């Protein structure tokens, strides 16, 4: 006598509960992670209009950034490393140091950001920048 083989029933995709659980967990994971990617930008405290602040000229460090990305202090050309050393030295002697960055309007954005990054890593509390006319 010939025996007929019974066909297996195909697995129903709805029966795969583990796959549904994993996909649900991944969706929750990506929603939670997406909530933490917030850019802060520059956090600045603006001076109060009613209480003007008096700045001593000896506490002011003025740095110029030219259109070609050249840094200078008091007309002397310096590199980024020299700017860092100069600022660190002045911070030790002048605790109320105010760093003023004068930026030429044609200066590259990356040059400006590089200088700002250097100053922020030194924890200079009083930082100001302005655009100067060519």
C-alpha cells in the first residue's frame, strides 16, 4: 500500500509574536532617541538695560579676524595657538577678562566658529563679538 505524505501547513505570519514585539520595541527606541537630539546653539546672557555694566579697558582683550581668516591682537598677527596662550595668560592675571572678537564681514564662517570654540574651551565668561565695517 502506498502511503501519502501529509503536507505541512505553512506557518501563519500572524503567529510570529516575537517579531511583532521586536518591531514594537525598535519603534519605541527610535522615538525616545529622536527626542534627545536637540541643538542648543549659543547660550548667551544679555546685559540688563537698567543696570549698565562698566568695563575697564585693561580687562578688555580685542582680537580682530580679517576677511582672509588672519587673527591679530593690537595689530600683531597671531596664530590660534598663540591666541590660546595669550588668553590663558591674561585670564590668570585678570579674572574679569572680557574677550572682544571683531569680525570682518567677509570672514569665513568656519574661521569665526574656530575662534569661538577656542575661547569657549578656555571658559572665558565674558565674551563679545561684533561685525566691523571694512
